[in-house]
């Protein structure tokens, strides 16, 4: 017969700076929780006005009590060596950025984290981050897409700072902006546009052909391909999870019209640069912009990604299986593929309408 450990009900207290916290003993150790992050609970009393903090803290105390009574232990997050006493919010944000930059993320993702950190640093007045500071930073973005992108990356840093000891994340009070889906208009004249691109630039032609025929994303997945990513007979491309957006390993067939123009090089050489290093990350974006200016075939709304979207439509028309399309596109879920197809002006679809396996 197991003996249930007695748990004393946590007390709500307030420090000299009017910050409220929950105080309790657990396993002979005293804890002071200013928020619910260590019990996986989204309660941040100090993000509320002063007259509401005690009431919210009492809710937090109740959640902590139930958490401990269930037999769980308080999560102990590993602290950075830079964590010291009397740190400001910006100090915590600096540590949060340092930690995220050491993790296995793409260069583009890390660059965006640096960008939002730098942007917030410019508007914070007294080193403690307020809702007013965040509003000042975010609402200069009139585009909903830009607003949401900056907000999403900033939220990553602020949540990490809270894990290290910052009182609360003021960003939880700000909602994302509604945005209209950007439509990449598919090609009705795929052969004609490909011939025009072939005459313009062979590198761009191969990129577009693989975007359409292999359903890979052009700016990273295709641009970074090396010959070692191909099977010996060039019939398949193998991409590990850290090389594609979905984070999953992918095996992609290479069709004959793509294989016919491939000239295999050294295993670890990039297929476009002929060197170990890939072309710069804006290479195809720049090429496409230049081609678009002189093209007589392109229509409004047609982009480099339109080749991938056109390929997706062709697959769906032939097989009618959303599950196969999901795997071919490397989407994380069926719902992503459904949204993808709705955005391409295909008849309104629901998951329950699709073929099941």
C-alpha cells in the first residue's frame, strides 16, 4: 500500500516591487513561482494590472496544489551560467537569444531571432519590457504577414526568457493579425514557360524543373542539393529531416526529364555551384526577379513556387489521394495539404471528403 505524501497548500505573497508569487515547500525545498511555466501552465499573474494580480496568483496556487497532489515534480530548467541576481528583462532576453543561437536551427531562423532581438532592444526604455514597448515595435509593420512573422519569433525569445526567470511574457496579450493567403497561380502552359526559362538561364531552368517534377522547395531544398543526396542511378533524392521544412526524412523520385539534364559531379559538391558550398541563399530569388521583368509569358501571381503548386495539382488530379499528396509534398499533416489545395482554387475540400486508408 503506497503512502500519499502530504502537500501543503501554497501561499500567495507579494514582493517590494508588487510582483506576486506562489510560495511553497516541496521535497524539502522552497519554491517561489512567479508564473506557471514550470508546471506547464499558462498563467502569468504579473502580466495583469496590480489590482488583479492577487486573484490570478490564487488561481496559480490552486493549479500548483493540484499539480503536486498528482505526484508530479516541479520541472528544473537548466540555467545558463549568465543568470545572475537582479537581472533586467533585457538581460534575460540576451540569455534567451544566446541559448537559441546555440541550438540546431537554420541560419535564416537564427538571423530572424537576432533581428527581432535587435528591434526590441531599440524601443525598450528602462531595460524592463512592457506591453507598450512591444506594441511600439510590432505595429510599425502594416503587413499582416510581417507583423505575424516578427511576433512569432519574438514570442520564442520571450518565452525562453520567462523560462530563465523573467516575470512574464507581455506578448500573450497581443493577437496575431488576420492575413489573406498568398496565391501562387499555377501554370496552364507549363511547357511554354519552361522553354522560355531554359533559353534564359540553365541553372534557373533546372531549379524550376525540379520544383515541378520533384516537388522540392527551391530556395533551400533544391539550392543546397549535393550529388551525394542522389542515388547512384540518379533516380532518387534522399533528404534528411534537417534539410527540409517538414523536419522528416524524405525520399523523392527523380523523373526522366530531370535525369536527362543532370551531369553527375563529385559526391559532396553542390549540383549548381560545382563546389562544396552552395550558391548564396538569394541566388534563385534574384534570377527569378530578373527573368520576370523580361518574360512575355508569365502572368500576374505566378512565382517560382507556382511550379511546385502546379506539380501538386497534377498529382492530385491523377491520384485523387490526399494522403499520397501529403507524402509527396512533405507536408506535416493532411490539413496542410488541404489548405494548400484550397489556396490553388481547387473545389472546397474537407478532410472527411478525402479517400481514407
